[in-house]
């Protein structure tokens, strides 16, 4: 799974504010990390109210990204997940939006 792929993933149930359930997520690990059993990803939501949070980016559906509805990339929900939870690749994020993700990841992590 290359960096920038959008995948359908099963996130485990949680008792807090973490996203859970089956949803799209953006792969953000380095392509050199493909041998790891875990992936770094960012969950997405179709709940447009999520844009009110810091470290979010809105994405419109396209034939490239494979999304079926407008979605919000929730960068503040960055997480590591076992590859077995990934169901399938649905698309690829547009490069100009990936640049925004990179910038927002740096802001979130202070790097």
C-alpha cells in the first residue's frame, strides 16, 4: 500500500472519541515502510461537522480518490493499525491535497 492510497479499513470499537467502524482512511507511512506489519493511516469521515476541528482537510469525491461522498481527513486521528484490518484500496488522494496533508501533519506533530 503506497503512501497516498485511500483504503477501506475496519477500525476497532472504542470507548472514547476515536473513530471506529468501517471507513475510508489515508495511508501516510513512507513507502520504505511497506515491509512492516503495521500501517500509519488517517481515518476519514463523511460527517461534514468534523471540519470544525483543527487539523482536518475536506475532500470532494473524484474518480481518482474513489470516495463516494464528500469526506473529512481527520489528521488529528493519526494512528498505527495492523494491515489485516485493511479491506481494500478504493483510490488515491490527489497530489495537491496530499501536500496539504503533509503540511498539516507537520503542524500537528510540531516538526
